[in-house]
C-alpha cells in the first residue's frame, strides 16, 4: 500500500493541521520528506517529496513570484507543502493557497507548537516501513513466479497468478494483438494515440510499457486504461502483456507484480521456443528419413515417431507446395535476393504455413528451401476413390487463392503423390509428388495443381533421367515444323498446341489465342503444308501431343 498525504494527516500530532488548498492532491504518494531551506529548492527535487517550510526563504517574494514558485513545485511532482507560518510569516498568502488549489498541490498549515522533527521522524519511519513492505512483497511475488517457472506450468498459470495479485483482468496477446490466453473479460481498443503518448509512467521498470484506452463491457460499458508490456523473445517475436484497469487503478505494488510476471513470461516463451526448435529438428529428421526411404532404419523411425504421437501404421500421401517468384526476372532475382526476395519469401512461407494448416489440420509439414512438404494422413478406403483426390485439389486451390491475395508476385504450384499404404511407400509418394510438380509446371503452367495419378501417359516422361533422350520420340512431322525456317514458326507451334488441347476445335482455339477464326484456319493449313500432318489420324495426333509435351519438358530443363 502506498503512503499518501491523507495518511500523514491522520497522525496523532497532526490532528489539528488544516488543509487550506489543493484537497484534490491528498491522494498524492509521498516518496520522501525534506525541509525547505532555500528558494531554489525546486531545482533539487526529484518528485514525490513532502516539503516542510516556514516560508522564510520566500519572505520577500512578490505575489507573482510566489505563484510561480508554487507552480514549479507542482510541476516537479511535490506531494504536499506543509507550512508552519507563525514565526516569520503571520498569515499564509492567499496566492499560495489559490495556486495550490489550482494545481492540486495540498497546502497544509501545521500548528505552531509542533516541531519539524515530530513530522519528519514519523513520516520517515512510515516511508522506511513502506520500503521494507515493498521489498517483502517483491520477494514473495518473485518467489511465486519463480516457482511457476520451475514447475514448467506454462503461460496460463502466470496470467492467472498476476490477476489474483493485482485484482484486475490480465491477458496475453500475440504480435497481431490476437488473444493467446483464455479470458472472460472482453475489451475493445479505442484509437486515442495522444493518451498513449502523453500519460506519464507511474514507475520505472526493466520492461518498457505504454498506456492504451479501451472499452469494456463488464461490469458496465465504459472506457478504461490498459497497461501494455511488450515482451520480446529470443526469436524477436513480440507478445503483449495487457492489464486492464477495470476494477481499480494500477499502483506501484501492482507494477512489482507486473514486472515479475513479465520476466516469468519471457522465460517461459524462450523455453517454449527452444523446445519447439528441438522438436522441429527432431520432426524434420524423421520426415527426411521417411522421404529418403531408408528401409534399414524404419524400426528406429517408428520408435521416434511414437515419441511424438505419430501413427505410422496409417496411409499417407505426400503433397508438395512449391513457391515461385514468377514475375521477377533472373537478373533482378539475383540482384534482390539477399534483401527483398528473401524477406518476401519468408513472409509468404508464414502465410503458406498458416493456409496449409487451416486446410489440412492433421497434416505433418516440413520446409525445404522454397518448398513445403506435407504428409497428409489418408483413410485407406477414401484414398482408393477419386473423391478424395478431388477434395484435396480443391483445398490446394483455396490455399493458392489465399496466398495470391496476400502476395501478388508469388505463385504456388502443387504436386500430389499417390497414397502410400505403408510407411515404406512414403518415399515413392514423395518421388511421385516431385514428378507431378515438375511435369505439372511444364504441361499446365506455374500455378498448376497436378496429381501424379492423373498424368496418364505423360508419366512415362518421368522415367527418362536425360530429357534430351526423349527427342527421339518426337514424330517426324512435328520435327519438320520445329526445324523449319518459317517466320511464324513459334506462332504455328503455339496454335497447334492450343488446337489439340481443345480436341481440334478451331473456334475454341481462336478464342484462347485472341485471334480470328480464319487466322487459326490459315495457320493450320500452313502446318499441313510444312509437315504433312493428317489431323484425322488419331494415332498421329496422339504422337504430336506427346511430342509437344516433350518439347516443353526439354525446353524447361534447359532453362533450369
């Protein structure tokens, strides 16, 4: 409990003291007491002192000087001015009383027969007792929070203990000001920046803090003040400890509790971060062993997976989410990668993690370079039907749309492997997802969602380690078009590809190419003249379609 001016007036020797002005300041906290010996006393004050004086040092001051003197004392944070005026000053000047009233600085007249020591000694004793009490309180509070830290109790007991100590609602918020701890107390922040900046700190603490204004609805709707303590952890992630003055103002003793709670929370967050880092490395090692298909280590992998609650007896499918900075040229990419691209991708990966977690809550994630690997548990019966795959692709497209709204220059490509019915098949599913990712980009573009199971004939292209060896499978007619010197060869190749994609529908091809129908027909005639292709021959057209995909694949590999 703080020692205040009103408590001094209740002392036995000061029963007859009179408060002449500044009654609003009777709740001022007393941090010290001194006798005013010189008129420049204000230069040597630090705030919170009670001054004893006979007014002799300012005996010859004019009214204006007296007004300025009292105002300076109030500005310095003096808790009260106690005057014993009978010896040198017969009557306390009205201007001093008026200024005290105006500045809420209590002006107290003490009886002539009371010596200064009768005020000094009791006040100093109370201040000393108060300091001893604060130290004892600090020790008790420190011991409570230290015990919680040693017990590995977590964040919630720390918050609950702080609430009990200070008698006000307490909550912990993340960097985006989303509540992290359960609380029944609802607050709505109110935008009043000037109050956040101007309100003076009550006490100095090791942790910085600031004030906010918020609206509460319990027990009644009203505006209240909040103390916000930003807490940084080793990974520089900042959380906010928020104390709401819902029931009573926050005092010095409360700040002792808040500071100890902030220390305990900081330690707990550091511990959680360290545990998460170790756990993440542990999980990554297990996933790497599964993806590598190390059969001789499977018994060890099973044991390690059991430690963290994974069920490796169920079926899994591997999904790959590959992040691409599609709209940055190679020269710009190399120039900006250390700063802008890395920062952008880091933020995108955070968004991508959150989006994947929201769609596949039971999945197991692992990050590698610019790709997120997801091990998705699959029910064996569901995995045999096409409905499962369609549902997964729909969710993948929702993830893409989510990222597109947050990072417009980043695209996400998805590859999906077949279901691995046993743990030893996970490596195969991973390889299939990689093939689907590679071929999907070549066949369907950078934002494709490609399942290996749906690649059909094109899966054969994955069996060739050297893409250049595939060129022998390109039909002779298509080779003639590729090797021709025609000025519009590239336009002819693109038209042929779109024409075949639309099952030889020239009208649809014209629509996709943004050209006139007659232009498409003209180009098809030129292709026939150069290559001798027979568009009515289904086998030849199948070979041409495969040949076009081979050309795209070889081109993509050479660019890489």
